[in-house]
C-alpha cells in the first residue's frame, strides 16, 4: 500500500495458531471476564479469518520473520545495530 515505501523495516512475528489462540483465550477470560465459548466463537468467526486475510499476507513485506526466541534475539540485535 501507500505506507510501505515510508517504512525502513518490517518485522513479522510468525506465531503458531494454537499458541495465538491460547494467549487470546487466557487474556479474554482472565482480563475481560469473557466465557471460553464466546472467545472460541469470536476466534472462529472473526479473528482467525481476519488473520488469514490480512495479517498473514502482510508477512510478505517484512524484512525480518521471527519464529522463535533465537530469531527474535538476532532480529533485535540487528535492529539495534542498524538504528544506533
């Protein structure tokens, strides 16, 4: 889009679907007082489809793909060197 040329660097966090769901479920039930069934319905009907349609494809524009802690550390080190 129009913003991409303005960005110096992009970082895409490639987190497993199950882990993303577990984190969402935990947050929404603990912090927002929602029921697990409602969180699951929202996930299935809205969150995951929007991730597939918009978030996942945005990874194509990323400078760095981070899939685990080691890659995250390398990415942070490179970014610190690059922008220091």
